[in-house]
C-alpha cells in the first residue's frame, strides 16, 4: 500500500529549495551567496528521494511520516508562495551595531568628482583616517531608510555572515532632508556632517544630504557595496 | 505548531499491524489539509493578513525561514552520512577505531569531532547512527558536542572575527574540547540508557534486507523527523531573536559573572550556527572576553534548535537533562579557560 505523505513532504521541501536558489535570488534574503549551490544540491537530493519513495513504497509497507514532519509544511509553502522579504529597518533599529575593523591604510580618493563609498568605508574614513581626506568632498552612499524615533533617519545596511539570524547593522545618520518611507532603498549624495574631529572616534558618522534618489533593492541585500 | 494538532492522522497511519490500515486513513490527510485551509481562510478574514504584514512579524518570518534554510544542507548531509553509516558500515569498524575502554574512547571521540566540518544540525543524526552501530553512547555524545565546536571552519572564522587575538581561538578550542570530554565522562558515570528513546538502541543493517533500501528509508525517516524538529527550534529561536530587545541584555553587561551567564543564555536563545557565532560574539563589545568565549562555547553545544533536534532524535527526557548539564559544564569550562588565557 502506498503512503503518499512522506514523498509529498520531501517534494515540497526540495521544490522550495530549488525555487529560491535556481529561479531568482530569493535565497539571498536569508543566506549568503556561497551556500547557494549547496542549497540547490540539497533540493535536488530531496526531490530524488521523493521520486524513489514513490517507486519503492509502491511494493510494500509504506510508512506514514513522523508527526513532527508536518512542521516542514509552513516554511516550505511560504518559500514557494509568499517568500518573506529581506530584513530591513525593523531589525536595523534594534540590532547590535557592526564593529568596523581597523583599516591598515586608506587608498587615496580620486582627485575630483563625487566619492562612491560603502557604509563600511565611509564609517572607517570618518572615524579612523588621520589624513581627513573626506573633508570638503562630496560623498555618495546607498542603503535603506531606517526612521528614528526623534523624527530623524538613518541610512542603514545589514551585514550577515552566515544567515539572517546573525545580522548586524551599519548606520549613517542623515541630516537636512525629510525621511522617505521606511525600508526604501536610496542613494544619497552629500558631505560629512561636521561634528567632532574628523578622523577620530569623536567624529559623527553622519552626512548632510544634498540630494536623494530611490533605487531598487539590490540583489544581494546583505553585502555592503559602494553605489554604482 | 498547531499543524501538529490539527492533523491527527499520522500516528494512526503508523501503527496498525494486524489488519492493515483502515480505509479512512488515506483520506484523513486530505480532510486535515482541507480543515487547515478552512481555518486559514477564516483567520485571513479576521485580520490575519494585516497581522502577518506587521514589520516585527515579517522579521520573525524571515529569521525563521533563514535558520531553516541555512541548516537544510547540513541536516541533509548529516542524515545522508548517518543513513550510510547505519546501512553500510559494519559495527566492528568502530570497535577497531575506538579504544576498548569507554573512558579512553571519550577523549578520542572529542578530538575526532575535528573531522566533521559541519554545523550542529549534521552532528545529531550522525551521533545517533554511531550509537546504533554499537559505539558507546558516551563517546558518541562527546563527538556530538565537539564536532560543531572545534572543526577547522569554525576555528578559522573565529580567528577572522577576532583579528590579533589568537588566544581567543586557543581558548575556544580548549574550552570546547574540555566540555565535550567532560560530558562524555559524565554520561559514562551517571547516564542511563532508559533516558534514550528506544529507537536509538536499534541496530542498523538487518540480514537479508537490501542495504540501499535501508539507506533510503533511514534517510527519509531521519530527515523528515529531524526536519520537523528543526523548524520547531527555528520558530523558538526566531521568537527570541526578534522580540527580545538587545538593550535588556546590554544593561546586564557590567557584572563579570552575570555577563558570562547572560551571553551563555543569549547563545542558547539565538541559535546562530557555529560557523557564524564568532562574528556575533565579536560584535558584543560591551562584554568581557570571557563572556564572549562563553557565548562561543555554549552556542554550538546548546541552543533551542539543537535541543529540539535532540528531543526528536534521542527523546525529550534525554534532551532536557543533557542540554542542562552541557550548559553548566560549558559555562564553567569557558569561565576557567577565560580566566587562564584571556
């Protein structure tokens, strides 16, 4: 007698993993790029197991699944039909701030034009670079909007080393422009907000914003890249 | 969780040895699924949709799914290895590899944990299959604890997360090995076989059966079983991860003893995988190095998703006792090592 449920559960989980890895970049909302091929292989293994289960259990005693296996259904269905979004401002506002490592040296900035920086490098140059090369320069940053309780807002990035459960946040305080809606991805252009001594830890990690442009959410939401 | 209650069909389908399954049992999953759908439709009508779209609930869903997705490859690898060990590796192989005396087998198994570079989800089914193949449980448990804690990937990521402090890596290695060996010896002295779920004491290959078919069935059963518990653990961990404000914890970072306990507790509830926990520990700058060491020693050995996995594999009465004892030993071990090295 066939028992269809184990095969269906294996198929469901396998299909969910293939869906988020091979069809679109949904997996990158939860884990980092290097895990992606392993997730795809895992999905294929589960679908193979489901197929074998249908063939083999046809002969003899089919077993029902263990009762707890039903718990696999909600996350698998969620991934197939309604994949949860990448973490955003709710998490950024409550997270541990990411510690920006000490830079050994800073590459010289291009001599003219706006400087495109990741939030990591901007933070490091503001708080560590004794040469103060950001003084008077126009800076371009990108990230998502995290409104603050006092009406101001932060430009944020979440950084993840393994999966979204270990996210840490990087924030730059924005001055001089009203907050767009929470979680909007934006590119901002501006200059360092002078407060404290540039190049020391007393310097505020903040920007006087001249202009702002909405951008689509990047493919890898947890990788801190300078804006293109 | 309520899926479990609304679909009461699985145990029925499981045991009906005498006269086959009643005719109704195959349509019951369908009825169950339909009633769940009906309930969902009702809930949707009464505002579930709006509730699910709240920012905190969305973050909860993301973290929950992330923990599950991240652990899947490791869980499948672990159940494949454990299925293969059970079906293909003869029991006497392990008797030759491990010292005869269990007291000596424990530290050997601890050190052997270095060889399984996976996260903790892989080591639970593997330890289970080792016990089925006649490895003394104390050695299997030492392996279970040390495998996710001291493998090369974890030590490398610790070195990367704490640049310029190789003592942190050494302290993590020593404290983790010590904890796993002590837990093995404790089990040897105080452990009782009846705490383990009976299935754990089954043997592997049955004469006359197809090894490949045993492998396939073992994999299917172990994966579905452990997978369900993994989701349960992810639910719990995501709940703490999203809803407990970090500021509560930070306010406790002043007292040295309290801070060790607080970070040990944080490791249990966050359920960050062992390859990433060093980065989280490095970010907890308000806390002493010893407290952060405790976070990294406890995390791979005791956390909510791991407890759920152990409860599913070895039984609830085992998981509770073992996790509690491991947490205590790990905190002491981290405190002593931290006092000595950091």
